[in-house]
C-alpha cells in the first residue's frame, strides 16, 4: 500500500490484485506447494531464529520462530497458519483496502504455550479403551468395514494420515471432557479400524500417522503406544502420497485445500464437500457491547473451486454414523480411474 494513495485508490488496487490472483488460481496457480512446505520443514528442522517463506507475489517474508528476550517470560511456540483461497479473496470488509497485503499462503505466529490439565498415560489408555469398545460394537463400525472391504479401489492403501483429531490426554470439566474425548478417541479408533481393514484387504502393513499442533509430549507418547506416528506440522502434509488415505475432521486449517494443491491421495475421509453456490459469501456484522464484530462467511476448512474439482475424480459414499454421532457430516472419497489419470497430481 502506497502511503501517498487515497483510500479509494487503495481499494481499487486491492480489487485489481484479487482479480489477478483469482484468474491465476483458476488457471492452476498453486496457493500452497509441496516445495514450499518442504522448504519450511527444512528451515524449522535447522532451528533458525527466522524462517523465510515466499508470499503470493514471490517475495520472501521473514517469520520469527523464537520470541526475543524483551517479550513476556511466558514460553511461546511457533505455530504455522495456512491461508485458504477464501481468506485471500474475501477479506474482512472492515479493512477492504488491506486485502492485497494479506497474501501469505503460510505464515508463523508465536503463541503463548497453553498449559492444560492432562490425564495420566494409564488413564488415557483406560478412557480410550472404553470409547474404542463402544466404536467396535457400533453399527457404524460394521458398516464401515463392509463398505471399505468391498469398495472398488485402483490402488493399494499404504498409510493413513490423520489431521486435527485432537489431544487424546485432554482433561477438563466432566461434560466438556466427555464430549471432547468421545469425539477424539472415537476418531482415533476409526483410523485404526481403517488401517486394519486395508491391511486385511491388501495383505501388507498400513502405517498410521497423526498431525495436530496441539499435541503435548504425553499425547505423542500415547499415540505411539496405540500404533500412530505423531508428526509435527507440516510433516503430515508431506507424508501424503498417491497411496494415502487422508482422515481430516473439522480442522482449524484448510486441509482439503492444501491436499488439493500438493498431492491428491488415494482416498479421503473428510467433511463433505458442498457444491458451488451452497456456501455463504457475505460477512455478517454483529454488535457486542457496542463493539463491531465481523463473522467470516467461510469455515477454517472451506471448499474452494479446486477442492470441488478434485473430488470430481473420486467416487463418494457417506461415512456411516450412529445416533450418538462422534464424527459429523463426513464423506468417504475413493479416487477413481487412477491408472488413466497420470496427468493428475
């Protein structure tokens, strides 16, 4: 933004930039790329104070990974954030002239560490065992096994990569804890079920991987003990290949859009992709004690045009649910005619 420009000129420039970006995206220009995530991962592994990430204009932007000494003594951790297509082209109307400068496909924030109560490893195992037993006795479990054992697949499944299934050792107030752990543990149990189905079907081992930035060391220890390999962000995305089943349920990042950009997997179990035109487009304004609050029309994992294009190349079936639903509105997507689509990701 040029300091000498008027407000109206800023808005016109913003709209021009959004139009150019939208056209580039429609022609296949990536919002996220495997190369970019590999470079971020490499820099994070090196433990540098700063990480350099290309913005949407190809200019390197400096991101801190550690807090300077003058900041609060409270420990902070570097957290990756991913822009969705919608967040780039449909920015908060409170600052319309700022839209061209919200152009980072990935950026890093330094968030204070959240210290939370946790169950012991033994208690986490006990609680998980209870929810796993409920899952394995459910009609949804039996239906899922039947669907996946007989569904047509053009490739084997060698791994299940999970995103945002939550902290398994979470401890809180009774009702909130039961809700949180009921969902989280049921979803981990379902992931193990899916891996076992494909092991039985194809006669080879299927690895289970899980990425969620909220994991504590105890969460990671528990996950390892039940057969998962926990992965730091962005390693989960980089683990996805053409023989992967991706399991993602209501994440706080645009998982579907990242996957659509970097690698179409063999299968996905994720929130149902809606047809174009069903989504909201306008921000909504609310007043909270005379303070303006704007609510975005899109979720944290919205369905972009590219995501809709991707799922056209998948057969789909509803994920089976029980009355006491722990999964939400999910769909199973199985990639079709893989051998005839070498031109696709």
